[in-house]
C-alpha cells in the first residue's frame, strides 16, 4: 500500500526537476498523486488491468479511439511498482515513450527505493508497538490478564510453554536514545539467538530479555550467563562507543509460565536500583535474596529486632560510615580486599571499622552465617 502523502510529496519534488506529467496509482488503480491535481481520485483502467495481469510495463504510442481506456488521456509509459514480490501500484509518465523510457525507469527505481524505506520504517514501528503492548501486558497492566498476554505473545509467535531466563539489561551514563532499539534489531545476528527469545524494551534505560533454553542446569548456569552477557557486550560495542556507558546485567532463575515473569521482573528491577557496582556488572538475584527479603519487610515489624542495635551504632559510630562499609561488604561478598578497594580505603582502616562493629554489636559475621544475616538485616533497617 502506497502512502498518499509520500506519493504526493514525491511528485512535487519531481516536478521541480523535470517537466513531464506523472501519475501514481494505488493497488486498486486509483490515481492518488498526479502532476494534475484534478485527476487525483480518478480510476485508471490501464493501471488496474496491469495490476490484475501482473504486466510489468505498458507502452501507449497513440490513443486509438476503438481501444480507449478510462483514465488514459495521453500516450505514455506505465510501469508496475513493487515492494519485494508484492505489487503496490503503478507509475505513469505521459509523453513520447521513446524519449521517456530511461527517465521512467529512473523515476520508478527512485520511487520504489523511497517506498521500500518507508515500508521498513513502518515495519519497525509496528514491531515496536507490538513489543510495547506485550511488555505492558506482561509486566504492568492491572489486574494481570493471562488470556491477553497469551494472545499478544501468540501473535508474535511466542510459545507459552517455553522455559526462559529473565535478564534485565540496565544502561547507565551516556548513550544514544535508540541504543536499545538497535540492540533488539541486532540481537538476531548473535549465535545465541533463538526464535523463542523475547526482547522487551521496558523504557529508554531497561531491556528485559527472556532467553529461551531447553533445560535448566544449575551447575553451569552462572558460567552460561557470563558467556551470554559477554556476547551482549560485543553487540553493544559494535553499535556505539562505550565511553561514558555502563551496562549491567541482572538475572534470576528461569520461568515457564508467562504470569511468573512479572514477579521476576519486579525482583530484578529492585536489584538494579539497589545494586549498582561498576566493578561487577553481572548480578544473579539469588546472591541478593536476603537483602531483598529484608527490604520487603515493613519497618514496623523490624523495629523490635533492630532498633536497639541501631541506636548503639548511632551513638558510637557515624551512621554513614557504618552503612557504606556494610553496603560494600555485601556487594563484595564479605571479601576484605575487594571491600577496601570498593571504599577506596586502606585494608587496615577497613579492619579497624569491622573490629569496632563486631565489638559494638557482639557478633562475628565472618564466621557465623546467622550473624551475617543479622548484619544484612540491620543494614536494610
């Protein structure tokens, strides 16, 4: 289908360069753009017959009264317009066929190229709109509507019984606003690409990938995810300059039911807001499960457990120092060397802080798992 506005603008630009009457007919043989505006809306019999018979070109040397066709007023050339294998309309030039044949071919090529670019753009827009509908239904619409989600997914060829890993790609820093759109387009070129992989653009900074897999093997899961994220890094590098851009990946265990991905996304979104470590860009949700559970608990429920301990910290230690130190310990998995580097302090300074915290609270989180859990809870309180 030829866009009327594009056809009319094309003829206007052509008329500034050449003095040859031009008509553009749609797939029904109706003139939709013309050098003679009064002809717009007229039926062109020859164009319609060419479309029906798939005749690529028709040359009219002179008008024979006995063979006159409705809409054909002058000698000229008519050529089929195609979008791939589909016929989209007819281009007509009036005048001497012998003089205009080369010009007609050039104009046909120019117009088809323009229409092809427009078709691609429309296809991209339709894909983005379908992506947005599915994303909203899957993650945000209230109440959740399983039948609508299944229908939208089926329209895009996605099966509901496929195991998929939820992966949230988070962009931070300086980057082109269209980067995620280019990632979605370029993803098909990756060797890891599978037809059941779902790419959902949440907003300008977040891309949710639901990566399909045949079976879940926990022993290789983290290594496989690191390899997959490395491929995404390579794709992003091919699309833009990484200077000033930080890309982080957050993932959780695979799900099979579409309805479960909303909960997974909410967990990963929480993770992306609370874990922003530039040194480690790939974050499995399970490593931060305790922090997540504590953050979900109402403060009123935690007060009887933690308030007295928190008061001791406030009395004998700067609260900000305590919070930044424990945050770094959590991010660095209680590794002292990595924590000191994260805080940009000497290891001895870190040891002194930890000794003070252990003494004030009467705990040893490095040798007692329950104490470590308590310390994480106090941090989130």
